[in-house]
C-alpha cells in the first residue's frame, strides 16, 4: 500500500511540475495571403478542366501519363544485380561488414592525417 501511495504522490508531483501551454489550433493567427489573383486561379482551373486532369482532385492519377523508358526484363535484371548489395547494406549489422573493410583500406594509408609514404 505504501508503494502505491508513494507512486501516486510521485505521479502527482511530476504532473504538477510540467508546464502546460494551451493553444487553440483552430485559430490561425496569420491571415492567408494568396500569391495569385482570383482570375488567375479561375483560369488555371479552366485549363485543368479542359485538359481533363486536375492535380488537386481526389481521383487524380499521377501515373496516368507515365511511360517507362525500360522494359520489364531490364528492370528485373537491374533488381537482380542490386539485390545482393542491398541485402548486405541492410543486414542485421546495418551494413558494417561492407563499410568497415573500405574504411580500413583508407585508414591504413593515413596516419594522423598524413599519408604513410611521407
């Protein structure tokens, strides 16, 4: 029981020591200033309607006009080539097994900031 009371007192003391700042997030203190006029916005909307695509619409499909420059076979081959390297870089050791040998080669040729040969 004493532990419960002590823990409760500690929790109350911790809560009382925290400063709370209340702010109404629904009230914007700085008014919105548009960078374009109403007529410019309406002409943009007319252009989008004429083109048939509005990037602010709920059903806008960004990939509708996308055309790939690679074939499926090229993408598959690229993935297979990079798969082992990605697996090494994202392994359990976070890629240390790949990074450490490369840094040792650099560190072996430099002592206290000067090349070993000098």
